[in-house]
């Protein structure tokens, strides 16, 4: 299936003398922080790489600024993530790590997670990624362990699709946190 681009057209800055309302001052709770829309491209790339470590993805998101709303930014992020090549996915997966365990997790939980993750990495050649958005903290360990164990049964191509979807979800979650954090 071929998708048309959902990225907004690149718009130049308003001519001098025109008033541009910074996104963070708009009353909409779904605004994009002004900083992401206005910082130099190199700084935007660095910020975006913290959300998903794919040079292609970060460049594509940064090059299509400004984004009028958080929803527009997230739609662009999704579209760019869907278009990542296998090499782009490998690049992004190379920097990912397991979510941290709660501070009060038992030693046995650490061992179980380490063993499951080692089996996953041996089978697929990259870190296990999972988005825990919406999962209560106290259920995160069980969710991660269940995810690793169930996904170990996938064939490599199916797992690549699942991992790509989890990376897309992680990028959305991180962009949303970035937007909310910058708006404070």
C-alpha cells in the first residue's frame, strides 16, 4: 500500500514585520514547543535523535518544521517511522535498551529479565524494544517479560515489523514528553 506524505509543506519564516505566534503561547494543549520549531536544524536533529536514533527520521522531522500542533508533529513522526529502511531500523535499534526495572525489584526479576533479553538478542541480533505507554509502573516488569517471551516465537521478519512498530510508538511517546516538558 502506498501512502501519501502526511508531512506538512516546508514553510519559510514570516517576513520581517509579520507577527508569528509562538506555538507554546497558543492556548491549545496540543501545541508544539516553539523551541523545536525554531531552533537551528543541527540542534533539532540532536533533540530528535534522543526520541528515535535514526538520522533519516530525525532529518525528515526537522526538515519539515514548523509543526502547527503536536498532532501534526506526531503524524509526521509516524509517517517517517513507517518509511524507515531495514538499515534505518538497525541504526535506531542499536541505541535502544530495556526499560529500567523499578528500584524495589527483586534480584530474581533482574536475572529473569537479563536471561530473556540475552535470548532475544541472540535470536534477533538487536535489543528488545517495547513501549510501556499506559502500562502502570507496577506491571511494567511483567509486561516486558511477557513481551520478550512471546516475541521470541516470532520469525525474524515478523519480529522486525513488531520492533519497528514499537520504535514508532516509543518515538511518539518521547516526542509527547518533550512537548509537554518544554511547555512547562
